[in-house]
């Protein structure tokens, strides 16, 4: 109420739900604009994750929202992350970089949640200084490129075999009459 502006908390422990969550406070103003009260809404991080479960993700793809301290607000790969997982992204260079302002991508992002190597992108949100991250397994993300590469290699091999066969046949066809002379 001191700032007379809406406020968004970081990740906090919600004692009534016994879960981590976030809270939003919006001041109620009288006719003159003076704050006379506040409306507070709290939401568990699991509820946020549920909201984004409707997002069509590819297999192995996750969305993570991190607050300004780098704590997980929600992670689509883990509905209720354990307390030690909540801080798993905090000290990662990609997250620290994105929290400082510019977006960050990493072709070899090591997931602290799944302990595997993924493609990762982390983008800061302007109004709150939070970071939205999207990660995907490298094999899943690169599968279309590898499939196209395999198709091209097979097509090249078939074309090469056809060309060698055609060259041998043409050589034989033109050389045989010359030998008979």
C-alpha cells in the first residue's frame, strides 16, 4: 500500500495451501485516488503450471518461469517441484544473463531438473524482471533436420549409383563399336 501501485511477490510459501506460490496485491482507491484497502490474490505455482499444460508442447519440451531471484515460479515438467529444485536455475549462467536484461540461447543447456542436455532459450519479461525459459531435448528439436539430412544423403547415393551405372553403360556402348573396327 505504500507505493499505491499493484505489486507482484516473488515465490513465497503459501501457509494455507502448504505450497509455494505467488501473490498479487492491487490497491483499492477512493474517489480522490487515495488507497483505502487492498485486494490480494494468491495462486500456487502448481495452478500456474496447470494453466500452461494446455499449451501444445513437443515431447521433451518444457516452459519455466523464474522470478527476479531465479527461483522457479512454475515448470511444466514438474507440477510441484521440491524445495531444492525451486532454486536449481538460480546460479545458471544463462539465467543470470537473462535476468540482467538481454535474452539468452544455449545449444548445450544442461537441465538442472532433468540432468540432460537440451536447447534452451531464456527471455526476460519487461514489467516484472522475471525470465521465461523454453527448453527442448536436442534429439527432438533436431530430429527434422537429421531426417532431412538422411533423405538428402540417400538421394545423393541413389543419384551417384545411377550416374556411375549410366556412365558404365554409355562407355560400354560407345567403346564396343570402336573395338570392332
